[in-house]
């Protein structure tokens, strides 16, 4: 390996570790933002030597296990309990937990990510309106292979915790979805699986 390649590899590792600290200490869930901040702090060009999300996630897990283990376990359990409460209330829409709360890398101020697969997005909107739950909406996309899936995204608070509901077509429930065309498949868990994670105390 050349000296330049060695330097780049070392910088990638340093940025990954710094990005993990940014996420853990500043409550940031956005990997891209954390990597840019870390690169700036280390004086590295943002266009090169940036680690992958998987590399940052590994550093984040290690950081939390070393410095935040006790508090982090409690936070994850509390967030998953709120997620399960929402999922049970939204059971008719086939909810799945995904994102940092499912992975066990969320922080105290993280947003809970749920995917819903109703017959109609309007049904979810009416559910929220009938319960006087304030929400904002926007449009987004999820991907399966090269095919984009439209998603209506509802942002709201559930028991005081920020929550994002990605509402997808009922027919896409059995499809492996990604956040971007080049991204990896999003892990997700249904009501029974989230309940089991809580009972088992899994991270």
C-alpha cells in the first residue's frame, strides 16, 4: 500500500471516530452531516477520505458501549417502548420500526422511524386528525432495486417523542426497501419483533 493510501486510510478511520463522537455527543442522526462536521474539524477535504456509514456506525456502537453504556441502554428501551405503543395504536396500518431506534444506535433526542402500509395514506391522515394529533406532511421516496416508491411522510410527536411515519403502498409491504438507489436495504421489525426486543433487553 502506498504512503498516500496509508494516509487516506488513517484519515478515514479518524473521520469515522470523530463522526461517531459528533453523533453521540451532539444528538445528530444524519450520517452525512456528522461526517462533514468531522472532516472539517480534522481539516480534511470533504470530497475524499470519507468513511462509509457502516464504518461510522461501528465506531458509534463502540463509543456508546465504552462511554454511554448504562444511559444508552435505558434510552433505547424507552424509545422502543414509545415506538411499540405507537405501533399497537397504528396496528391496522401494518407498522414496522426501522432506523436508529431499531438498530440500537439512537440518542436521547432521536426521531422514531415507522413504516406504514395502509390501503390509503388518507386513512392515516384521518386517524391522526380524529385523535387531534398535530402533524406535518411531505413527500419522499424509497427504493427497491432501481424502482422508486412514493412515500407520504408524516412528522409528529408521540408521547413527547418526535416520530416520522413513512406511508407506503400496501403492496410494497413485502418488498425490500432502501432510502436511496445505491443504499443498503433498510432493516425493519414488526410489532411482535419490537416487543421481543423490549422483553429481551436487546440493543
